[in-house]
């Protein structure tokens, strides 16, 4: 796997994680 | 599977609201997150054969789950157990359909799985759709009981379905 492919693979995982975390933050979650 | 791993993290979140969402989602994807650098370094995926024993085999998933859960013990045993379960959920969800059946341990000749990889792209989509819907129902029920806003729940479900659909598009 090339570095570029690895970055794309990471993006497909990490960007949804960020969005889902934001959508489910109710202000009470300890970070 | 792809979107179902996010669904698993959120389903566990709905039962353990004290656990950080980001941690559960990272945990649910941990074998894949580990696979990427291992494949880049040439340790996992090989040019001639699929290889993910160090990130996805049963033994290693148990190891990764335990190590990550230990990092969260100070937040309470229940949170650590939720993190552990999120990592292990990755193995359970990959068990029916994976490019190669999952090894018992690295370089083991014993492999676990249902060998459904050859059922075709659309059938794969249908199987993951069923799994995702079940996980989303768990999530919705838990999120509602914790009074998460309808907009947040709806946004989460739309995003999950979009990720699931996008993953199977040929472009």
C-alpha cells in the first residue's frame, strides 16, 4: 500500500469518526 | 464491513453513555486502523495474497482489545469493558464476510469465518444493510432514552446510511 492510499484509507475512517462524535456530543461527555 | 463498524460503536455507546464516542468508534475500527500502517510497511497485505493476521486474527484482536481497554480503566471498569467489546465487535462483524477468513492467530493455518466473500457485491451490501439496521435500532433506542436530540440521532443515521451506500458505489 502506498502512502497516499494509506492516507485515503485513514480519511475514510477518521473523518466519519469526527462527524459521528460531533453529532453525538451532548455536552456531558468527558473528552 | 465498513459502516456496520461505526454502527457497532454507536450501539455500544447507546448502552454505555459514559464512554467517549470517539474512543468507541476508534475501538470499533482498531483492527483496520492498525492494518493500514502494517500494510504500508508490507507486514500485512502482500502482493500475492491477502494477509491481515497481525491486525485481524482472533488472538491479536483479543490482545488489541485488552490493551486499548486498559488505557480506559481509570474511567471505570464499565467504560473499559465497553471499549474492549467495541474492538471485539470488529472481529464478530468481519467473521461472516471478509476478503479472507480470519486466522486464529498470526500465520495460523486455522481460519474462522463463513466464507461469504464470494456472494457478490450486492448480496454483501444486503447482508451489511441488515446488520447496520439492527445496530441502528439499538443506537436509536439508547440515544432516545438518553434524550439525545432528534436532529442528532437523525443526522447520525443519515450519515451511517450515506457511508454504507457510498462504500459500495463503484466510483
